[in-house]
C-alpha cells in the first residue's frame, strides 16, 4: 500500500474554519493542529462522516499535555489514523495501538539532527516529519540514515517547495496553506 494512499499533500487545519474547508476538499488524510482538546472527539466524528482520516499533532493540541495520560487518551479515546509528535512516549504509544506514528524532527543544526537520529533509533516511527521543509537536500540523507519515509513540512509556501520536497524523496508534504492545498490538487488532476 502506498503511504497515505499516495496523497502527496497532508493539509493541516489550524482552525475550525480550516477544518470545515477540509471536509469539502478531496483529501482523505487531514491533520489537526491547534484545536482544543475538548473538540477532538467531535472533530474526528465529523471527519469520519466525510470519509476523512484524521492525523492529530499531539504537541499542538490546546489543553493537552504530552504526558503518558495524554498518549493514552489520544490512542484509546480518540483513536485517530495518526499522531504527530516530538515526544517519544506519544510515538511509542501510537505504534503499540496500531496508529500511524509520525516523529517530528527539527533541522536546527548538526547537534539537533544527531539527537533526532538517536530518538528515532529508540522510537522507530512509521514516518518522520522533517522541518523546516525548505531544505530538500536533507531528505535523502535522513532517509538513508533511518530507512523511514519522510514527510516534509514547515515554511512550505509555494508549489515549487512542494515539488522540490517530493522530487527529493519526501512521500508527502504537510501544510496549513489553504491556497497550496487547492492549487496542488488542481494541478494533480
């Protein structure tokens, strides 16, 4: 099976208004960012009614800690298709529950990259979300080092950024830029 059923853009909703827009879009997989923890169940149910699979960015959910209780809550009560996090407990809990586990890594400098490799060796996520996404030349390096498919995100502002990331080996790109979702979908028809 192809990653995310070959969906190359993983649109990310930063608000309820964007979430509502995503329900009308053709994308099967959608990412939730910066929504309140109290809305998660309702949003997931609404997404399912529209045949959408939700990926939750655990670190950005308002009112949710990233401790083991939060990991249990997300995996047992919400049961999204996937979880994105920088936290190893979230990644390991998601994997143990059969939920797509996406380890987020920041390319700040060589030290941060090496620490990320160490964490990834421990957690063995299903995917790595690499930020910022405007450094496509590191995609193949990270993939060669880890053997884990790469999702690119952060500062993706143009269709050229999306194409550069995909051409460099990313399996998908996350973005909260609605114009980018729409233009990529229109170009891929």
